[in-house]
């Protein structure tokens, strides 16, 4: 082999072409080998891949390559989550068509991924904006409609005034649209819904089967599904009406001091019709927060309706009824029994409006009159609660529910936080919802033979809002039932629908249907799914629902889409900034604009200092991003991949450092120099190196299987050092070849070049993982410390389990020991088997 430096600028492209020509990574569904489906969450084609993508896909790639080497038929596909608002924003801002912008970005990002040498099956590439994909999605949507899982109704929605579209609750972050950042408003619109609530119990129960999912993700989904058991009961009102209320704490009913209804509750609306102040208050609430999380932290506000609610246990007690901004209409009944002593929201509200705060649960009866400085939600015994006094919380809950049911004013009920999934979006760049509105026939499904319903290309984005509504011809069609004039549905599907079944289309891609059931059964569930924890609810819950729904209607046989889930950490970088002298706001600079030294950092343009900020997630707004192409250009794909796997455990954040990537580049060259020393004519055996070799093979395999990539990297470093130090032998050359195989999932280009130069047949990407001799995993030698008068004087390498008399003889025969004794009489020798010899003189 050559002693020259490894040149990634030549080798990377050469081996990528070789893999393409050999079609190395195309999955064969008919193979008899065990199947392994490795999938990373597919990217949105925003323009360029970022370094976070590189980390995510490198992890999946190492596992996919390793699985292929261990005899599996591997499906490792790639595609594009291609619908969404950014494309429409680009259309409005740049005057381009969303399709052109999207496909140009796909071409750029695909070239970037190929440049990194990922072992992807590009023959199965999909883009969700392609009619060949979303047409099948429309067919599945109609199947669900026929099965009663899709419906349309008017509902209060989260309206993004900038993106001009409806958002799911999960897409509202701190009261703002998750993409636009605009303050979200409440509106009433006719919307399409998927009946995810029908599967609430199944989704909740299924979490218990997902042993290879992070506990944090399972807990987040469990909380979002939000199963709660309590009492739904009826208050008689002083105006002659009744009000249904739901509570999970019926035990605290004697601590209720007021009743509150949501601003969009029918009672609130009735009051607003005759009271303009109530109407103004409701409008104020609608302009505020929209989610439970935001309302939890907002100031608690209320409007006294002047109506009283009769306490069910005390007909003489009246509770004031308020319209309150912290009550949500889509939870329970939209009305609550407020117990300030034991609910913090109620406590804040009662404090603000001077309402009674009564303790009805205490740690013990003796604590009944202990003052309350904040709400206490813990268990204890009931106090100040008449017939409930002295009961535990569970006993009191059962007693109140029993009384309500026997007296006919309430019943025990299970309520879910989960709401049906509103999938209507008022935008162009999404899957057209395949329905037609007819004045005579009502809402009519598009016949399947007319699918796909494709988007018109001649659209105008100069006016905000959905251009499909304004299109002069696209929406005007004949009714499929009566033939009369009708209009298409102009809403499109939430893009999370696109990503709720894409893993099925990767597994099977017939032209005439979304997928083949038998083909799907060969690959699903996905063996290893990798992606960010930010998708714990939005994407992962929807995908679990969609899979269950398809099983429910008989399309597939699997319920859980992802057997194992791994959520990787982010790639982080320090920030560089200066304060704008005019407004005091920070001005950020990118790493390429900065000259870094031990003293600090200066801006290259003027040489003046900049402030080094915190190490945070890379973001365009903070300019602390690293371009993967620049890194590949400077160091080669393998050095970049190696850095992605090194140092930090993959579930933790990885701080980017220039010195770190430079070190990885040096290690690539170090390995190359070692690989060049392969000599198939070498002779001789090195038993210690042989043992190290097999131990490394076994340990690295275990690490990769466990996704502990940083540990596998450490094994390669350690083994490389051992091989470098070993004298020439056949064992050493065998170890060098083994290193080529061990490194190939992580540094495939370097390994291919070395494999080829060493004269091995075929591609290392198609080679087998090196076998392990179990006998060599057992340590048969030990290192024993030899002490004289308590001080270490020598070490002995001996056979494990060597008799004590022989160990003692070897220790006393040591020249170093004899020098330390210097003629002194040995009074005692203490031998700790396989560990220590202590000579007392």
C-alpha cells in the first residue's frame, strides 16, 4: 500500500460512485436474510442540510451498515417531508412557485447527503408533495372517511393571522404559531377532523409495550393523552338553568368557593348577549392565550355573571359563577368547580377576587386549621367536609361519586385530555382534501378513480390567504352524485398527515395503491427510528394513531410503527455578538467571521473584540451554524462523520469545536498510515494482540447495537494504539484488516480505499463483520502487583489462577524485588490470588 496521505477529495466521490454502480444499498424484499428497517426522520427540504441532520443520519447510517455486515437485509431509505408553509412564504417573498423552490432544495440537499456517503436506498426516494405520494394519501383519507374516522364540523380553532391557517393545539407554542411566531387567535370554522380520540385507550395502553422507547417520550405522550377519572355532575343555577361540571377531585367538593366557565361556553355566550361588559371580557379572552400550558402561567381573569350555583350537598349555599380565561372549552364540559385551597389556578383567582379559600384536605386532622399560603394538591385526610371528615382522599372520592349517582345529580366518568385531530389547513402547499361541496348533495367524496386531486400550478401569492379559494377555475367542478355545479374543498391537509404514514410507503411502493399489505408485513414495524425529541407528541403520536387506524380498517396488520426509538442530542456551538450601539440589541456573527484565540475572539473584518456567548443549539438567527459542505471540503466526509460519533453520548448534545474536527481529520490520516502497513506475507503470532482484536470486535458490535457510538469510537482508538505498538506479525496484519472492517460503518470511504489497496476482493461495504472467537474473549493472563514493604516494586504477567507457591517464587526471583530487599530477610509473603504479592521484610 501507499504511504501517501489519504485524499478524501478524490476517494470520497470514487467510492460513492462505486456504491451506486453496484447498487449496494438497495433493499430486496424477497431476500431470505433477516430484515432490518433503519429509519431517520426525513427532513423538510428547507434549502440545505444542517449539521444536526448530519449527526442524525450518521447514527442511522452506522447502524444500517453494521446490520448489513452482520447478515441482515437492510431497508434504509430517504425522502422529503416536502409540503408546508416555508414554501408558500418563499413564493410570497421571492416570487417563485412553491414546487420549484421545493424541488430545487431537494436537489441541493440530496447532493449534500450523497457527499457524506450515507448508505441510503435512493431507489425508494419519496417527496410528499409529489401527486404519486399524496394521491395515495387522499385514497387512505377516503377509506378512513368511509370507516367513520373522518368527519367535518364547526369548531373553535387556533388561527394564525400571519400564516393565515389553522393550527393544532400542539402547534401553538407560548400562544404563538410554531412557524410564524404570530399571536394566535380563536375563530369558529368548519374543519375536518380525524377521530384520534377513538384510539385514546389503545394509544395509552400501547405505550407499555414500547420498551425500547425513551421513558421521557412515553411520559410526554401519556400526559398528552391525559386519561383522568372523576365526577361529572350538575349544578342547579339561580337563573333556572343547570350547568354540567367535570372534576377529577370530587373529594374536595366542600372546598368549592366558585364555579367558572370557559369564555366560549354557551352560558358565557348567553350572558354576553345581554351584558356588553361580558361580551368585551370574552373578546379580551379570545385575543389571549389558547393552550393549557400558556393559560397556566397567564394572569387569571374573570367576569362575575351574577348567577349563583347551588351546592349539591348544601341547598342553602350559593357559589358565584364566573367567566374565566383559564378554563378551556375542549376539556371536560368547559366548566369547573373551583377549589382554591387545592388548585393553584383557583387559588390565584380566588386571591385576586377576594373569594373564600378553605382547606378540606390536611396531612392530619390536627392540621385542619393550618393556614394556606398556596394551593396544596397532596393526599391526606378530609377536614371541614361534613360527612367526609376523616376519610382518605380515595375514600372521599368514592363516597362523593356514590352519593351523586344514588341521588341522581352526577356520575363517575373517565375524561381524556386528547382531542380529535383537526387536519384542515387554509393554505395551498399541502395535500388537497378530496371532497366536493354540492348545494344539493352536501359534502361528497371525490371518486377514487378521479384521484389524485392535484394542485393547480397557476396560483397567485400576491394576496395573503389561501390562493385555492381565489382560483378562477380549479375549485369549480361537477358534483359526482348529481352532476350539478359544485366546488372543491379548498382546505389542504396538515403536513403531519404526510409524515404519519411515509414509513409504510418506503416499505412498499405499488403504483395502483398506497402499499402492499404483505410487503409492509415484511418490514414493519421499523426496527430503529431515530430523530429529535421535539417530535415526541406531534409526529410520533400521529404516526402511532395513523398506523392503528389503518389496522382498524384492515389495511395493515401492525399497530405500533416503530419498535425502537432513539432521540439524539443536538449539535451546539458558542455564539459571537456585539451590541448594536443604536438600540442595544445583539448583532450576531458566524464562526467563519471570527478569529478565535486563547485570549478571546475578534471579528476578522475589523480586528475588534466580540463577546463569546453561551454554547447553544445551532440556529440561523444566532448565526452559530456550521455548514457541512465546508467541513467536508476541508476534512473529508469521514472526518465529519467520525466527529459526529465521537466524545458525546449520542443522546446528549454535541458541542462543535474546530479543534475537535481537526483532531478527527488527523485520526483519519493516522489510520491511513496504519492501513498502509498491511502485509499479507507477514508471519508469526501475537497472542495478546489476537485477544485484544477479538475483544474489540465483540465490544464494538455490542456498542453499535446499543447505539453507544461514542463507545465504539473509543474501542477503535484503543485498538488502533494497540496495533501500532505491536511488532510485525501475521496477527498484526490480521488486526489491521480487522480495523478496516470495524471502521467501515463509521469511515466508509477510508475503509474502502484501504480495503482495495490491500488487495481484498469486492467492496468493504459488502463484506461481513469479522467473526469472534469466544475463547479469546476470556482473559487467561493477569497482571499482579508486587510490593516490598508496602511499596510497588514490580509487576508480573502470569497465567490466571497460577498456584500461590509459583506466584511467590516468581515474585522473589524478580531482580527489582531483590534490589528492593537489599539483602533483608523475608519474614512473610502475602499472596492475593491474581492481584497482589506483598513481601514483608
